[in-house]
C-alpha cells in the first residue's frame, strides 16, 4: 500500500498537493518502493480514498440511471435528481450528477527497476467492472452508426472533467458510458474509507511470479484534488489465495456480530433459567 497524497514535505508528490481539476499539463510525481515478497498469482491494483463520503444521501441520488442505460430522451433531458450538475451553459450534462462529476481521474503506471533500468508492468484495464454493470446497467445511446461523437451531440461534459465521456478511451467497447473505470466509480462505497479496482496484472506463466520481489516505481499523473477536504489517496497491490483476498473487513464484521449474538444468547439463557419456570398464575382463594 503506497500513500501518495503528498501532505508530507518530503513526499515526491508534495508539489502536486494543491492541484486543480483542470491543471494543464497535469502534475506528475514518482514514488519508488520495494516489494519484500513476490506476488505469485494474479495481482489486483486498486486506488484508495479516505475521508470521502460517497454514502451521503444527496450524493448517492445524484445520477440518472435511465441516461446511463442509453435512453435517448434522458440523454437530452436528464433527471432533476442530478441538480446542480444537470445542465451547463444550457446544455444537458452527460453523464449528469455529482457522482459522475467527481470521478477519480489520476493515472497510475507501474515499473520494475532492475539495474537502474525501468521495465513497464502491463496493466489490464478491462474486466475490472461487474458483468451486470458492463452489459446490463450501462449502455451507450443508440442511433445510426457507432460514432459516439454524433450520438452524444447536443450534450456537454461534466464540469470537472477535462474531456467528454466519448473520449474516455480509444477502444469503442470501452468508451462512453460503458467505460469500465467510469462504471467502477459509479458503484458508490458504503464507508468514507474505500478502495476501487483500477487495473489487473495477469500472471504470464507458472514458472515466474506475477510481481517479483524487488524495486519498483509508481508514476502518477496527479489530477484528483483531495487536500481541500483532508482526504488521502493511496495505491494498493493485492492478490488472492485459495481462501480469497486479504481484506479483514468481513472477518472483523463476522466476529463482532457473532460475539454479540453469543453474549445475548448467554444473557437470555440466564434470564430464562432464573425466571422462566416462575408460576405467574395467581392463587384464587375459595
């Protein structure tokens, strides 16, 4: 886990701390780190945010699911739930709403350092979203041809985005509303500290680990401002074993709920044993 917020003066990303959404060119920084142990199986690369409340009621409602599902009428007439990110300069925003407007847009690149030579690690950007989201909930508008520029004509980009939704990717099956980075962001988190899947690193063969122990560097195009709300950003590398991922949340939750149930069971058992056999019927004298 690498924190690259840059609040510490010694951090390479400190120069980017007060970056704005539309900084041109984007501020860049590089953080070197060492993996003590090899990652043997497929590796999941996440970005993490802290003190970011995606569970706020108005924030969660600020979207138009009909628009995101490719409905042409909703594309040009978004839901009022998207206010104040419904229109801009008298044009409907696509995608509208506060969730889309605050989409995470840092760019992360990973390199292995071997004898002062940097070798890029292949990061896979497809397959990070849920199948139902990619193929059911999110669809691009329909019309003549597959030209997204024409299909989104008459709309404008979200206020904080540097480019419109039809320019999120050069590949047609990962562009517009079906862009997987966008889909992952739109699934809101329940807690203020969360992480979302950013990229996949697949194991190439069974003879070598996916990521060998050694020196690595993380190149960051620092676009996403978090300092104004005391947030923090981090990059997480994780893998899975036969028992699943290394995330203690569910384990802690199960143990806590189980302990509470056990305690209540003991309390109810004592109450039943002490008071359960008491004769509550009143003796009526003849």
